[in-house]
C-alpha cells in the first residue's frame, strides 16, 4: 500500500508461543477474520514456494483447523479475489526493470502455480504497461534487485499485487518466453561489481 500498489486485504495471524492456545484470543481472531475478510479466504504461510502453502478456507471449522496447525509459525489470511481464480501474472524484475512476463492459468485450482498444474503463456510484449510499472514499484519498495512479482487482474482490469518472491524460480518463464533470465541476472551482478571499483 505504501508504494501506491493495490493488494488484497491481508491480516497477519497472532503467533502462539505456548503449547496451549488461548481460546478467547483464538475466537476473537476468528471473529476479526470473518468480519474483515469473510469466506472464502486465502491462507498463506509466510515461508514456502510453488503455492503448496496456500489454501482456500471456506468455513470457521476449516479456519480453526488451519490456524491450530499453523499457530506456531508466521502466516496470514487474505481476501479471496474471485476475479483472478487460477489466473495471474509472474513478472520477472532484474535491476528494477521488467525483463519477462508469464501469464499463468490453471483451470483446475484457484492457485495458478505451474507446479500445481498451471500453464504458462508469454505476455511480455502484450501486457499493459501499468502492470510493469506496478512490478517495478513493488521491487523498489522492497529493495529487491531480482524478483518474481505476482500480479492479478482486478474486476476493472487493474493490477493487484499478490506477492513478491526474492528467489523466484525462472526455469518455466525462460522456457515460455525464450528470454535468458540467468544471463540478465549475471549481467546485473557484473555491472554492480564494476560500478564499485
């Protein structure tokens, strides 16, 4: 939000530092989530990759099960954006320039990840410029020289920030776009070394 980038409403979960969960605190947290996000909502672990730590929660029972499994580790809950279910964009940013864009579509899952059955399409030259601008803003706000920025298309076509990956895999993006991302990263590193001399 500080970078002027739209994102789903997100609420961080309180961590549990004891063996026993305080039921009053737990229920107040569920009430807050239901009031602010409603169902379905998205659960995301703060560490992980390939979409495997992302789940869709459709009821208080599922919420309680997920929270109790995860309360000792950082995680968060987000608004579910049905306008992009199974469809998003991975923008590869190197040295604050977008060098490749892959649209990911998954007809069988709300997560678009290639590892979960999504298919990739090269949209580097066809995606609207505003998407590239948002990806650059996000990488600058997070001070990431290399990033995979995931954006969704909102109901009115506007870009919505989903997440930034500071160690994003790029094998599939290279395969789909035929852009040598590894070479771009190496060039950036070499330029940085020579700039310091």
